[in-house]
C-alpha cells in the first residue's frame, strides 16, 4: 500500500544517477504509508558531514522524508535489482525486497552518496517477504554500522531510524521501523551477477562502467577497464576483510548480494563481534555449516570475488581462455594483499611499529610468530578477544596482571610476554589499534530490548561509548567487560527479516 498523495521535501536535493544509468536494474517504486512516523535516532554528525539540515530532518516533513512517504523534489525512488550467491547457491533475482534507493546526494566533500531506505514496504522483489523491518534489527544495524565506522572500518553509515507506527508480524507482533542508510553506492557483487545473468553484454558493460565512474575513475583509460575495476574490488575487499578479522567482526551472511564493489561493509543482519577467541565462531542461527564462521571470512571473500570474475569474464577478453587467465591472475592478488593488510594490522596490535607506522626493526617473521603464538594462547583458554589485546598495552607498560586476568596466567603466557617485550612494543600504538569498546553482544541485546520497549537511553549511551572505541571513559567499565560464559555459549543472531 502506498500513500496516494506524496508531498515533497524542499530541504533535500537528490539525483537519480543510478536510475538513469541502469534503468533496467531500477524499478520505480513508492514507500509504504507510515501511519505514525516517529524519529528514534538521528545521526547528527553524519547529517552535518553530508551537508543536511538537522532541523529539517527533525521536522515533520523531514521525518516523513526519512520513511520515504515524502519524496524530495526531483528524486526517483527505485528498488534495485541484483542477484546473489546465497550460501553457495545462485539466485538470479533477489533485489531490494524491502528497500528503496531514494537517490544520490553530493556531500560537501564532493563525494556522491546513496541515500537508501530499509524496511519501506514490499517491492516487486519482495517474493514472500512483507517488505518490512522491525525497530530492533534496524537499530541494530544503526548501532553496528556506526561502531564499525568509529573503529575506522569502511562501512555504509546510518543516518536515522524512524518508527513507522505500524506493526510487523514476526514470531510476535513487533513495532516497525525504517532505517535511512548512506553508502558510497549500493552496487554489489550481485549487481554484476544480475547483469551477466540477463545475457545482455551491453547491460554488463553499463554496470561495470557505472561502477568505474562511481568508484574507480582512474581505471577508465586502462586497456581493459573491467579488469582494472576487478583488481580494485579485490584490493578493497582484501583490505576490508583483514580489518574485520583484526577486530573480531563476524559478518554472518557473506552472500554475494551482501558484498559491495566499493569495499564498504554492508547489510548488518546476523553480524556480531566475537567474544571468546575461536576461529570457528558462528553466531547466525541459519549458518548451520559454519560457512561464514570468523576464520572462514577471507576464503569466502575470495570465493565471492571468483563469482564476480566469472560474471565479468566477457569484458576481460573476447577469447574465453585468455579471459580466465586474466581473471585468475587478478584474483591471485587477494591472498597476498589480505596477508599484507592483516600483518600490518597485527603489527600495530602488538605495538611493533614506529609512530609513523613503519616497522621498527622487528622482522615480519617475528611478528607473525608472535601473533600466531598469542592467538594459540587465546584459543587455549577461550580468552576474550577484545580485552586480551587491549590488556597488552598494560603489559607493555610493565603490568602483566590485566593480561593474566584476561588470558589466564600460565608459564606459556609468561614466556610469550617476555619474548614479545624484548622487541620493545609501543603501548601508544597499541592503544590506537586495540579497541576497549566494541558492540559486545550482551550490551547490544540489552540496549535493543530496552529500545523496543520504549527506553532509548541504554542505546544512546552505548552509541556514545562506541563512538570513541579506543579512548577509555571514566564510568564506562561495564562496557569493556565480557559477558558471562553462559551468555556467550548460548548467543545466536538472526537475519533481519
Ligand atoms: P539479506 O541476505 O538479508 O540481505 O536479504 C536477502 C534478500 O531477501 C534481499 O533480496 C532482500 O531484499 C530480501 N528480504 C529480506 N527480508 C525481506 C522482507 N522482510 N521482505 C521482503 N524482502 C526481504
Ligand atoms: Mg542483503
């Protein structure tokens, strides 16, 4: 159901470049009516970064704009078509079942960003879904994506969550909401797969050209621009997944429709931060085989990139054999790039770099050995990933008690600390690389439960603490503490449907 008369929002100016460039992948579609829209959270610093008027966004018309019932002048909301490999199987037609691209906006820094709504009603891609979203999962995406941003990890951003005043039927009736999301673009590996699956090479070329113009204009003059784009996506994803690994982030549903070409983290459904260190960590209730377990993420990213290469093959070379060869060469860069990004991050986490980020006479092999041994120690005691790494800075300053508390005192730990300290780790570098505060699962659930029953304060505090994850705050000790072993053992997450 859509509201018959759409009003216009004068204070927001959006373009419709995607809809113009790729009309066959954009279905013009209105948002559902929202009987009683209420702004739950507004990201004022993001609004300012985007040059948006906060007072307008808080106004009645602004809030109606943020749920899609008021359309900014000139905007053309569309549902985007895409395909996806979901848990390994190909679905040729997924698309935005419950989302709309409102349009693009030009930020004051010159960047073009998508403004997108999630939970705005069923589109022609909805299949059996109701097109809606509940308050809890939309606030969860808001919280998680902003926490990732504060950790310095490329991600889509969250501008606002608006309660619609409408009930959403899940296991029980829940309050409905719309998330307004901002992204460098919503182009996914699945967008290219969609174009390829149509068999229309011109469409494939058009998607690739659009992605190049939007994200990597520098490859437009390459001999084979599509190959330049593929290489750039491989590099961006290698860097992204390395960053996830370094903070213990488990995406949870790394289907190809949930992997961007921009290299931003997208689609915070069942994602969660690992508590106890274990590479086999899986939170998602539907990931029964552990396909998307913490330790599998680099392999899955590489697998997804192979699907991207397959979709792009006709643009690499007219001759299939040569095209495959070029694809393989480019894909082969993933592992060394990932290893390099992870090793550089691990160096910082262990404090074995100079202030300018350069290596300080500690060989790569030593860093790798120290990191490997430390992870073995964590695995042995199922130590809390975040607090164990953070405790290293106190140990570097000469106080190993916190580390012993986190990891468990043992001769092996003592020997490791002694060896590591002999390399002169820099505690300040470590403090800037090892967060004190991550969105711990028990805190996230606590804040969302309160928010769903009307109390937004715990969420507000958690958001504030997570906005400066590397800086210790007085009075915030409970945000740094692990959950109970019982909570950790029983914790499951669900896709946002
Ligand atoms: P996901 O893996 O959660 O990002 O979503 C996979 C596909 O399911 C996408 O095409 C979504 O648009 C669609 N989808 C998820 N939830 C719903 C819903 N409640 N109604 C309609 N489509 C949905
Ligand atoms: Mg998705």
